[in-house]
């Protein structure tokens, strides 16, 4: 996946915080849930990142437009599988403003 600020994708960053004892369970739920993004109109990519201390998973989700993202959010409202353990969730809608790529060596 290449992040391209000229594409003006709708980018949603979702941060999940959980007790480290439940990180594997949360990860499995999110991996399964992210599979449902495939085939949705405007879907570009979804990546999941887990912190080294096993307390946080960050989902980086991109759609072609903010409208596509809003349609997905409305369609999935109330359908998310809630885990049987406490989690804290934060959603942030972002605009990509700059990207720095490593120089490829010949």
C-alpha cells in the first residue's frame, strides 16, 4: 500500500485500547471484521498495527471519498461484534498532508 496525498482519500484512524491479556482476542476480532471491507464501494485499504506493549491496536482505513466512508459507516452501524471484555475506542478522520518515502537503492 502506498499512501499518496494527491489522491485525497478519506482516511479513518481507529485506536483500540485493551488490557494486554485480551490483545490476541481483539486482534482476531478486528482481522475478521476488516475482511468485510473487501468489495465495499470505494474501499482502498485497511491495515492493523499492534503496539509493542500489547495494549493498543490501530486500524488505518482508507476509502476513495468521504462519502464512501460514510456509506460504509452507516451500513455497518450496530453490526460490529463487541468483545466480551472492556475496550476503549477512538475514531479520527484524517487528511494525508505529506508522505516521505525511502530512496530506492539501485
